[in-house]
C-alpha cells in the first residue's frame, strides 16, 4: 500500500510557483504530489505572525499590532473583524502564537511585542477580548507558554520534548515542536536530524507542511516533510517570498492550508487545499 | 506515474524545485542566541563617548552606545529620541525622548541625561562637536570654556529637550548622530545594543552581553567578545574582523600635506607630489575592490548626490618634478588601518617627488594630531552626510586657503572577514560595522 499526497492549489501562490505532479520514493514508500492553484488569497494589513483555523472554518490571524478574523466566501478571503493589540516591547524579530482548538470560537494569542496573553472570542461575527493571562495556556505545560523577553523563543514544556526554548510548539493529539536550530520534534519520536523553517503545520500523522530551513532572505519555499518516513523532505516548491506562518485544518483526507507571506514590504494570506489519496 | 520512467522524471522535477528554493533563500532565522568573537586592530582604553576615527573605536562605540538620532540615507531617524518638532522658524527644536528607555544600569533615560551628555559632546575634540557648537545658541562660548551657561540647551520636562540654534539648519539634528554625541547616564552607563561586562577593556579584550532593553530590541547574539588581533584582524578563534574590502566604498585613502611645514610650503612641491602618485597603480595592485576618485568624500556618500562622479577617469601619471624639491626629509604619519604595502608605495612616490619621507605608524585617532608634515589616512566621515563630511574634513585638515593640501588617492571598500553561517552583519553608509542585527545560523 503506497500512501499518496495530492496537492490542488487553484490560484497562483506566486510567480515562482512550479506546477508539479510528482512522486518520489522516501524510505521505500512512494508519495505522489500534485499542485494546482490556491483557493483564495488576500492582502494582509501587516506581517502575519501566526494563523489558526477557528470555528466555522474562519481563520484567526495574529499580526504585529492586531488580531483579525477572516472567513472564506466564494473563493475570496474576507476580513470580518480586527482588534488592535498593544505592542510595548521593541523586538528585532516579531513573533506570535495562537493556541486554539479547531472548531472552537475562542483562541488565545501571545506575541513577543507585549507581555502576557489575551483570549479572544468570536461572537456574532465580531472579535471580543474576554480574558488576559500572564502566560499562554498550553496543555501539558504547568507554567504555560511565554516568549523569552525580547526574542522569538518560547519557554514552554512540550510533552516528551522538554522545556525549550522552542521556536514553535503545539499541544494537539500529537505534541510537536521546532527547536531554535530548526529541528522538528515529535512526542514519542524525538528530534529530526535535519532542520525545517519556523512556519509549519501538521497535515496528517507524520506529515507536515513546513517553510524552508534556509537563512531568511528574499524568498522561501514550502515543503512536505515526512510521509511514511518522517524526517524526509519529499517535495519542495518555491514561494515568492518569506512564508511567515502556516496553519492547517484537516478533515479526513483533505486539508485546508493557510499561509502568511511577506513579500517586498507587503503581506498576503493564501489558502490552499491539499488532498490525500489512498490508492 | 507509477512507471519507473515517470518516477524518474518526477524525481528530477522535485530536485529542481528544491534547488530553486535553495537559491531564493528563506525562512529559518534570524536565530537568537550564540556568541561571537571579533578581532580589531586597535582597542580604545575606555568606553566613554569620544571622537572615533578608526574602525575599532567606531565598532566599539556602535556596540556600547546609543544616540538620540541615527542617520538613514542621510536623514535623521529616531533612536533614543522618539520624535522632534521645530518652532520659531526653525530656530528651536523640541526633542521628545522615548518614555520607557533605560540605560544599561537600569536607570531611565531622561532629558537631563541627554542635556548632560550633549554638554560633554559640545566640548569634544571632534569636527561634529565643533559644528554643533557653531550652530547652538551659546555653543561656541561654552565649547571654548568661556562660560558654563548654555542658553541653547534647555530641559523642558523629564522627556523633552529644547535645542535653540543661531540659524535654521537642517543639520542640527544630523550632528547628533556622531559617536561622541552618545547619551550616557550620570554613572557613565551607555544604552547601546550590548552591555560591556567591565568598565574598560582588560588586557586588550572586552566581553559584552546583549542588552534586552535596547531601543531597537534585544540583539540576536547573546554575547560578543572583542579582542586585539593582528594587523590583518586575524587571530585565534576570531569569527569576524573589520577589513578593507570587499564591501561598499565607504572610506577614502587621503594624503594630507601640511602647507605650513617647510618641506611642503611651496605649492609646486605639493603639486609635484599630487602628480607623482599613480592612483591607478595603487588601486590595481594594492587595493582590490577599491576605486580611483576625484573627491575626498567616499563614493558611498557621493552616490546619493545628483550629478556626482566619484570615479576618477584613467590618466597616466605625470612625471615627477624632482627639481621642485631636492630630497627634503619629512615625517609621514600613517594611520594603522592603512595597509602596509600601500603606505610603502606612497613613501616611494614621495621619494620620486624629491621628498625623503619617514613613515611612522600611529593609531587612527592620533594620526590627526601627531606633528607631521604629511598624513596618510583611511578616512570615513563621522557623520555619513556629504556636506557634513566636507565640513569635517575642512576641520580635520584645514587648508587655510592653500591648494593641494588634501590629496584623494583612492576609495576604500569597507567590509569584514567572517566565518560561514554569520548573517546580518551590516556596514552602514558611514563605514561602521554593526552587529546588532547579526545572527548565527545553527
């Protein structure tokens, strides 16, 4: 039985996107890829620090100075609300983190430009701040999650992966994290030998979509990392500029992937669909 | 797609895609953490804000100190100052400080600190300080120590400093970007991106750690060690060393002749020296990455001026006029950051012009004050702005109406040698190497 991953990207991600229908052997397993066009794209009002799918397929977007909620509407992304967030700390590398449960209309956010965390709730299509905390609630981490002051590093206990600091951390069914040097760690499997970028999302068990581990620069790429052999980059396609955040909403063999892209001083949110086929 | 041939084709496509991704670069980093060792050829004895002519002094100043403004593309931008506004037809500037800024010692940065620091600056032995004193109301008398009163500098409130100037001038704020205009606390603490761990360098070494509360954010590196290195900047374990080339043409090699010195008093002697020096030979053989020039102002600054022509057209050297000077002895003060091969070549040119020059190597700061008939310097203006650079050069090397006093020999590329995996090292328009955005790829 050969697992197959099929990409369908229905609008241009950027000029550099390669349309590829590919299959590659990874540790004895064949993974087939197909890329088309994106579902939707829209300019973002600032650098996207993190994304998360929240209730009713909406996308929560954490920006450097605000939080916004978008919804998909007939192939477009529409911003339905945006609330400013305080930015009291000067940082050289803005970073942020959203903690949510898929399907929940509430989500916690924390950014390294301000101490603490804020809980937002979507009520009647509007964003509302409902709670504040000194740290971001994080399952399995008694002290929660906090940005190490002035940095993009997160002090948080990820089950099986230590207290960090981590570049990214999630606490879903399968907790995983990215170390400051880009290694991808998964509870029960340990740390990968090679690096990925700081933007990453879990698609299916053992399969991630990740940004590049190359030094930050003018461009970027998205890669499929894993498959049956975790730790293997099985395919890469270029993005027009830096991918700053990735989130995925998975439903059976289909995944909707939202990305934040920084491009020449501008910012965009691009949504793609990815389907997995089991031949 | 399941046939072996199809698989091979697709695998090739994937490899191509990966290769393209590597070229366009991307998204791991900047990474916080790590330590770096920097080798410099001269180490100031203290960290106090002072005029800094050499790469080492300027590097340390940018590491430890912060000013009210910085220059970006020749325009002042906020640093410790949050904003400013002019009044009284440009004769008054109200400078507002950032409310939450602190010094390395944790003390808040106030307008009183800024006023005290700028009073020190006004008496600093630098061209920028002299220029600011000439503009500020009462600045000249204060600089000359004729009085301690300074009506042009007033603390309006805890965070507002008012500067009154004699005449409206756009350069009033730009002159606050000089290294010796750094703001320090009453106890001498700085506010730069890194905190020195000792009050002064010890045995030619300095350790500094990241300042979490720096006005532009905590630097990426955890710590920097600075050590005296060989003349090439090399040394054991050195990760980075400032160097001439490759890099932007941010400095100029100048031969400065003293028209008051008996050996160089005659214009024809100075012209003979000028004519003897083969600039193209110097650049071609001794200054890789350099360029011949017409102006003493570094091309990096001139490039912003419309109509500027920094490159000197090719020409053949004129024959030396040996009759102009009959082997007169003189001292040539050579800045230690001028490559030895270059200074030796210049001594040879002076000999061809009939001048028996004895070269003495001195530090980049002392080369301007040592008594000598001529000076050979690698000059980067204290303030990267063309008009202020000309003002500085006129102050450093006054011609007093004489011709052929400042001879531009070449434009110098200012760069650095660094190990692999080091990112974010910047050389600004003033030729300063800045490490506050440097980071190391794990």
